[in-house]
C-alpha cells in the first residue's frame, strides 16, 4: 500500500470502536492522572490505572444549606445507585487515620478544621477500593472554593454536583423542629415527621446548634461560600428545589445524574432517520446535512445513481426497478455500505434515510460495521400522510408543485393541467404505509439498545428539526432498562 496516498475508504468500525469504548476520554483521564500524580514509573502506573479505571461509576457531590435535606437525599441516592455514602461524620470516625485524629482535636477545641485537612480526609477515603469500584456520593463537600480547587488539583474530578436550594425562612423552620433519637440516630421533626410511638417521642432530644440565631449564622456563611464552589464546577452542577416532598427531590436528582456530560472527544455523526413515506425524512436529512456539513445519503437516490452510472451493480438492480419489484437485500446493502464507507462520509459523518426498511437490512448494515449513533423514528398518523401526499399536484409545463389544501394552483388553467404522480395515489400510499408498519416494530426492537428516539413528526418542520438537533448535539441519557 502506498503510504503517500490517502485511502478512499476508512473502515467504519474504527470510529464505532473508539466511541463505544470512550478511547478519547479514557486517554484524557489517563493524561490528567499522570500529570497530577507524576509517578516515578509511568509505565507501571499506566498499567495499574488501566486495570482499575472505571468511568461508569458515580462521582457525585451533594451540597446545600443547613436543613436542606442533604443527609436524607444522599443516603437515599447512594442506596438507589449502589454507591458509597461519604459523610463528614464518617470521615472523622476513622480511628486508624492520623488526619481524622487531628481533625477531631480541632473540633474538641471549638476550632474550624482546616480545608487542607478536610481535603486529605476526603482523598484518603475516595481512594479506597469500595469508592473506586462502586462510586460515591460525597455529602456536604466541598464547602468552599478552596476545598473545590484542592480536590481538583488532587485529581478528584466530580461528574455531578447537586445543589439543594430552598428559602431561608423554610430552612430556619425546618431546623428548629429537628429532633434526634439518641438510640437509633434517626432524625424527626416536630411538625413534618413526628413519630407515632410514644416511647420514641419521650426520648427524642433537641440537637445542639439549631436555634434561629445559630441557623441564620450558618446560612449566611453558606451564602458567602456557595458562589465560589459553583464557579469551580460551572458545567456540572444543578440546583434542585428542596422545598418539596423528598420523593420528588430524589426523582429530580436521579434524572440529573442520568444525563451524560458532554465530551470533547471527536464526534462523527452517524444519523439514521426511520419513518413512513411522507413523514419528512428527506426534509430533515437535507437540513441536517446543510447545517452540520455531513453527507445526505438517500437509499432511493443511490439506486438511481447506480442505474444512471451503468456500473455492474447498477445493471444488476435495473431490472428490479423497471419491474417495480423490491431490490434484493444483498444488493441494496452493498450499494449503501459502499457509499457510507467513502472518505467524505467516514470523516464528516452521514445522515441515512430510506434504509433500512426491514430487519434483514438493519442486520446487514450492522454486519458491515455501519452502526448509527443517533436513531430517530419519525412517527406520524396514516391520515396525516394521506393528507400530505395524496393532495399533491405537479404542473407538467413549469414543473412547479402544488397542494390542493395548503398551496392550491393559482389559476383554473394551471389547475386543469396539473397531474398527480402515480406514487401519490391513495392506493399506492396506503401500500407503502402498510409495508412500513409490517416492519417498524421489529426495527424499533432492533435499535432499542442503540438509543433510538421516537419523534412526533406531525408538527411544524422547524419544531421537528430542533428536537432532532437537541438529541444530536447532546449525549444520550443513560438507559435504566426497557420500559
């Protein structure tokens, strides 16, 4: 092979493999960790890091003002996602840690624990195997910008920062009614969560530091520090209203952490539009191709080009097209695969429509290593398709197109000479619709695990395009399971 010449085709599985395994992001994390740790033996460090790296686990910080419910939400969240719940009390309870003993000495003297000491405690805890393997929910930290910067400098990179937010008046009221069971450690409230058991009621104690003056002082300190913390995590934090039922707060938090963060990894769009005739696939493909400079690949157009080019493949499909019968799957798969593996499509990306229309074709596309990374099913009622297509007319003289309902001919002369295309007859359209519906369910099933998205295509084209665009430019959310 001549190394001075560019290849005409790039194997499609190159990009698929890199995206599936997050090669770019993995390399970025590795370089970051090498720079932070600066090991004496980089090769051995890389080997060890590759063995233990797990980017799928959660790395969440749960912060908020006093009485915002950090403890309850953190505990419920860590249980839900099977991650380690890391708390300030837990950090201090490590009897084998010199840093924990030092921190407790500060507390016993009523002195604030230095930020560097808190960061050291957090670092020691997060490097343990359970946090590496299962991920963690870090409750109440970082408390200020200094802690956030030090954590980042140590290579502790959070994926999500959840900020519980609520009005100060509500927080003061919530804090004032707090009561603690000294035996179980359970927390109750005189107004919102009072125990029914009289024995428990009798032994509940009012914790220290919950008077209105003390609470407002802590709220003021939190308000001074929170902007600095959020400035350290500008793209990965979200505020959640804590003044609502706990189950609603938890649901919003779960929804947020299931959102994949944007990656700076090179991304080649491979878009597949599936839908019945008349749903607007061609229109959307054209707009996507124009805006994002990707290749518009229409299966019908490819077949026509093959016939016009008089190539061997074109000769093979010509008789099927002339007879009005379906082109065999092996031939149409070959035509589409050849186009999608050309240099422009492999490097710029592509938007494919009109193929696949059957399960066999979809499998053939996958077998060729051509796997789309965005799949859209454009749903539309049959009656709307009939209305869109069966009222179309064409002026045979000017070639201008009209629609009886939305864009009628401007004069009676034009109307009289307008003709309807054979494919726009109601009989023909219903045939295509029935054909689509016979395969659409199994296509949806086939592409479910690849993140297929369903769209209501019976809307204004701009609305449909904006929805497709929002999915295209953002990472797909995590799938929690088939519904």
